[in-house]
C-alpha cells in the first residue's frame, strides 16, 4: 500500500506569480497590473469624468465596447487604463490630423 500523497503548496505570494498579471512584458496577451485602476482611482486621475459616469459606462460596457478594458475579479471591477485610452480614442468623431511638417 502506498502512502497518501500530500500536496504542499508554496506560500501565497507564489500564487500571485501564476496569475497572468505581469508588468509590461511586450506581450499583448498579458495585462500590465500597474495600469489597472478602480473606478475611484481613474476618476481621480481624470477629473473630466465622474465616478457616476464611469459606472454608467461600465454598466453599459457590452453595448458601448468598453468591456475590453474591464477586468472583474470577484465583485470588484478594475479598468485597464491602456485599453480605456484606446476605447476613449475610438470615440472621437473625427480622426486626428497629423501635424504639418515645417
């Protein structure tokens, strides 16, 4: 008879490394955790948008395209600032003209 196998797990910080939330690695499939913001943090960084407006955009994310910038962990929603900026740029009514060469 073989002894029962006991699984030993490393301390919790090791598990955080397994989650694909690494700093910028040049890989587009990984999230830069340093760019994640809560609604309050993003509203504080961008005073032109209120928490209420951000929450409205998040509530309607499936229809307005913002869902690509959202990460939900448990009941908490994080906003990827890089993807949020891409989404915001896509909302322009007219393309930005490049500056004229001197």
